[in-house]
C-alpha cells in the first residue's frame, strides 16, 4: 500500500457520529484493492463505503437488514488478489 493511500486511510478512519454519506461511525473492516481503492465496512451505518486513493467517496453499498444487499453489524472485510470483496456481518 502506497504512502498516500496509507495517509488517506488513517484520515478517513477517524470516526464521526453523523450519517452523511462518506462519514464513518464505527469502521470495523478495511481493505485495499489492486487499484488503491479503500473499502471500509461500517458497523453503525451497516454499509460498505468505497473511496479512491485520494479519500474521495466513490460509492457506498448496503443498508441495515438481513436480506441480500443488506448488512447487520459488518465487522470484517477482505479483498482477495482478484479484487473480490468479502464482508463478514
């Protein structure tokens, strides 16, 4: 992981208690893909947020629930060598 990605990851992982898109409240799982995208599973917001290497929010996925596309307190995240994302909730 490059130093720019590392610096931005540390800045992004400072928790907040707001519900604005791109904010984090309880980041529990973090991963980086081969292109430097940062993936963060947030247990309070029950979603997965994806940021570019500059810390800009690209996309967020999921909401609270127990159906497909939903998360219930996601606590782990893994990005494999083929950039597949696994979230444990």
